[in-house]
C-alpha cells in the first residue's frame, strides 16, 4: 500500500503543515491562513470551476493572438502556467501584503522585473538552441517587442499587486490602531482601580496617628500649652483626611489645608524646628484637584528631606500656567540623592495622575547637588 | 547584680522625654545613659555606654530601628518602640521580641519592665531571623526598581522607569534616554539589568537595555540586522545578533 493511502496520512501531513505555519507566521497571519483554508475547503468545487472557466477563456484568448500559439494543448498549458502564477501573486498580495509595501516592495519589484527579463532572455536562447537558428537571425525588432511586452506586463501585474497590498496594509493599520486604543483604555481603567486600592491601603496609616497621640499625651502630662494647639491641628487633619479616602475629587484649597494641618503637627513634633510656607491663590483654592496627592509629596519632603536633618523649611506654592495648575512642594532638606528607589507613595501618585489625566498631567522631582528637593505636580485646569 | 542601664532612641524629642518619664515611674532603678535621635547615633551610643537595654523606635530617618538592631546585634537587649502596627506586633509576639507601644500606658509599660527585669541577666538573643521578616512587613517595597536618580548638570532628577525609552552604557555610568531628553545614572548597565523588571526591560545589545513598552516597530534589513524604532525618538536602536532571537521574524 502506498504511503499516502495509509490511514491518517493526510491528517498527519496537514497537522504538520499547520504546526510549521504556526511557527513561521505571526498570530494574525496564522489566523488569516486558517480563514483561507476554511473558505477553500468549504467551497472547493466552486473555486475549481471558476478557475477552469478562467483558464478556458484565457486559452481562447491566447489562440486568438495573431502569430501566437499554434496548437490548443500548448495554449492550454500556457494559460494554466500563467493562471497559476496569477493566482499565486494575488494570494501573495492579499495575504502577504507586508511584503509588497514600503522598502520591501521596491526590492521585490527589482527582483520581479529581473526575473521577467531573465525569463525572456532564457526563452530566446532556448528557441535559438532548439531550432538551430543563429543569434543574428533574431531580429532586433522582435527582441525589443518581446522585452517591451514583458516589461509592460510586469508593470501592470506589479501595480495590481502593490495596490491590493497597500489597501490591505491600510486596513490592517486601522484595525491595529483600533485594537491598540481599546487595549490602552482597558489598561487605564485597570490602573485606576489598582491605584484606588493602593490609595486606600496607603492611607490607613495608623503610625502617624499614634505617634501624634503619643506626643499629645506627653504635652498633656507636662501641662504644656502646645497640647491644645496639637489637638486642634490633629482634629483639622482628621476632618479633612477621613472623608478624602472615598472621594474622587477634592479642591486644591482642601488639599492645602490638609497639608497645613499635617505640617503644623510635624512642626510641634519636631520641637519647632520646621518653617512652613503655603501660598495658594484664592482662585486656585476652589479649583478641583485629586485628593491625597499633595499630602504624599509633603510627607516625602518631611520624611526624606527635613526629618534626617531634624530642621528645615517646607513650602507649598500653586499657580496657573497656560490652562494648567502647577503645584510645587519644595524643601531644603537632605535631597533625593540618599534615599528612595522602590517607594510606593510616589508611584501611586504617578499612576493615579496617568489614570485621571493621561498625558495631560505630570509629576517631576529634582534635587540640587547640595540638597533640597523640588516636587511638582502639573494637572489640566 | 549591677543596676540595669538603657539607651533611648527616637527621632522625636518629645517622645524620648515621654518614654524617659514613663520609665522613671515604671522602673525607677533603670538608669538612662543616653538618648539618640536616629539609628546611627543609637549604634554609637551602645558601643560607647554598653547599656543592658536599648529602646529603639522603628521609624527613624537614615538608619531605621531594624537596621540599628542588626548593627547592635547581641551587644544589648533590644526593645522595639512602635506606634501601632498590626503586622509588626504579630511578628514581635511570635518571635518573642520585646516591644513597647506608643503611646505607652503605665500598666503596659510596668508589665514590660517586669518581663525585662527577668531577662536582663541572660545574654541578649539573636534577632537576625526575625529582623528580615520585620523589614519586609514594615517597609513594603515593590520588587523592582521604580525610580531612578539621574543627574543632569548639577541637579538630580527622579525618573520613573516607565518613562524611559532605553538605557545606553556610557563608560562607568549609564545614559538614560526618555521622551524629554537624557541624563546620567550612576549605575552600570549590569547593575540596572538586575534591578529592572525583566518583563518590561530587555537587553538587546551588550550596551543597551530597551523599555519594550516604548517600542513602535522592529525592522530588519537584507543582512538580518535588526533595528528598533521607539516612540517619540528619532534615533534607532540596534539589536545585536546575540539578542536577535528576542524578536522573532515578523
């Protein structure tokens, strides 16, 4: 029994072919190939009939060309040859459109024309050898006619192929752009969710609260007049901070007040060795501003900048620049050269800004060589 | 037996005073030898005064309490002082580490003092195994480098790694190229490659690491040389043969 009659031979061969194609082709190319396979298998009788109809017409055409082919079988063979070529080129243009656009198209064009000229030359030489005719007998006019026809055909075929390929490329680009846009939106939505979750986790920060209470306890115990001030600032802080956790938007004024309460508490805790400066213009105080971002920058200024030196200045300033709000937190502390690296606070702010405003917002941080850090948030007004 | 001695380390002056006052009541014979405002000072003070106890605040700037405890080792009994932190307290309980909560109530402090009195004669236990776990719980960090310190003239900028297009090694340092420009990171490419998230940062050349999220296309010419085109950058980045397999034929 011949090998191709063995049970499952064709199935195995097909599976192998599929595996080979899957490895060679990119996922979307493979998907197209599968689609083509399905279409051909579903309607193969019809496709074959169409093909033969085309070939028969082509054969008649070839016989009608004056001085063309002298017998029907030769013409039929030729029609089949050219027809196959045509089918292959069309398929290549439709499915392998990436090969027929841009720089690769130019290279393929040169190969294409080269192949046609070479084929023409081969035909002439073959004719010469087969019919024992000297080269001199090949009249120059005939040669130029053949070359001209071949080139013209090449140009027409090539124009057809590249225009199909270009259409397909444009279509594919649009599809890709659409997919990319969708993926981007999905990514942003996911990011927002994650950021909110992180925000909740980050904000339930009992350290600050209990440390402050420990200070209050001492101040009360020692009958210090600062006890009352400390409690007032703590109340102001909690009043602003607690509803913040769930709210999506706040105003710059509220955020600045939260930062002020926090800084006042820290000033007392540091024994007065902290100078605070907050300047937010009246108009901007009413502007919407995402919650708990400014306070993160201020906490960083204390933790990484001022606290290591046990004294310093922290200033917050806001201004409107060309339809954007710019908020700057500046300290004269140790600078960023020493600390940070994998901190989650700043990353959280950055992710939330990206989720809320995309490219419209930014977060910059820089230090001078000698110390002092400047953090800046810019959001659309 | 000689009197128990101690050092108090906390970055907040008032909290040092508070603990000192509370200890004076709960444990009158305990002698406070010195106070320290951060981890490094605490380590030095322990070396200098050789106390039997050291009260260490965990959250301190510079060297924190956990790092200081590591450096102090078995030179003194370590008692951690912490504001509420569920995870830390759990770990303390399980590791039988002594701790004091802020703000400390008198009863709790008196009980801690009783326990410490009993322990003070025996040598200080080694804390190494529990310190690592505490560090992980108390200072959660992401696994990979998120922010780079890059110098530009005499300013230092923090650059988020997501904004980076690619890194190019430059003698001892590394040039970091972003959409807005470039700066210098004082790390070698090798150091960076071990710290960056390998899902997003691929080494494509001996001297280049690319952020794959900023790649728009990869092209190859007839000789098989591959080049990467990046978002918002005009120059192209070469892929060396060794790393060409990362980008399968397209």
